[in-house]
């Protein structure tokens, strides 16, 4: 049996990265909320 999670940096950045979040209204909202909460890292 193989392990399920096989991380790839490119995929990670392209699906959850800062620029991707910035692109949509919903994603921008997420960044806004995370800023308000005081997160050290806003996105991957």
C-alpha cells in the first residue's frame, strides 16, 4: 500500500498560494480574515 500524501511544491503553490488567493473575491476574503486574526503566515 502506498502513502496517500505525496507532496509537490508546485501543486501546493498553485492551489493554495498567495497569488491564487488574491485572484478571487473569496480568496481575498480569506486573506483579509487571516490578517485580522493575526496569522504569521497568510498563505502557503
